[in-house]
C-alpha cells in the first residue's frame, strides 16, 4: 500500500471535488470540460468489475485508447487492489492500480473511487488518482462510468457503460 499523508488526502479530496465540478459528477455526460484537456493517454471504452467489502479488488480492460507519441498504444488491462469503505449511500475505495498497456509498458497509480447507487441496481462511478511510476509518470488520472451493482458477500460492481479513463500531465 502507499502512505497516507494529510497532504495526499487533501489533494485527493480536492481532485475529486474538481472532477465533480468539471462534470464528472453528472455521470450521464461526457464531461465535456475534462474531455477538452490535453491528455497523455485517453481511453473511451472498456469495463471493469470490482468487489468491495473491507478490501477492494478489481479487474478490467481499457479500450479505444489514444496516446500522442505512442501510436501503437490502443488498450490496456487494469488490476486494482486496496481498501473499501461502505455506507448506506456511498461506497468509496482507495486502491493501488496497475495498467498494463498492449505495448507491454506499465503505469502504476493510486486511486480513490466513489460508487453511488442511482436507480434500482444501477450505479455511477468516478475516480481520481496519481501515477506513482511507469509510463506517463508523473500524471494525474480521472475516470468515470456507469454500470450495475449487486450485493451478496460483498458489493459487486460491473462498470461497463461509458467508462472513460484519462491521464493528464502531472507537472501542470
């Protein structure tokens, strides 16, 4: 896991608030403001599943990726592992993520995600993070998507509608 510092927590909360202010909180939109920022890499397709109780584990694919300067990079596989916090209206995860791109290069991230139930078994998801090593480091990450949830032994999420992940220049 990675160290939690007041500065990192404050930065993470500010980044999530900023993502929501940019339109990521609408979840039905394409977050036009965020989409207009120049990205190091942007993926506009794919899906992931995540199981959350005290622990949070997930696996997914990123597709329809474009990365200026990396014309062969088109997709990736993402693995997620960390901790979950469950309340009546919100599930939050703090994970360490690894994206293995189709080129064989890797990006390692820290990520905070929020899963918010909407109607019935539907859920919306938004996350913000920071790269910690690998390709596209330093960078900041934003993601959002929609999907479904089920609750058995853990909260199970299937984010498979409108998943968008983008990494932006962390030096900005």
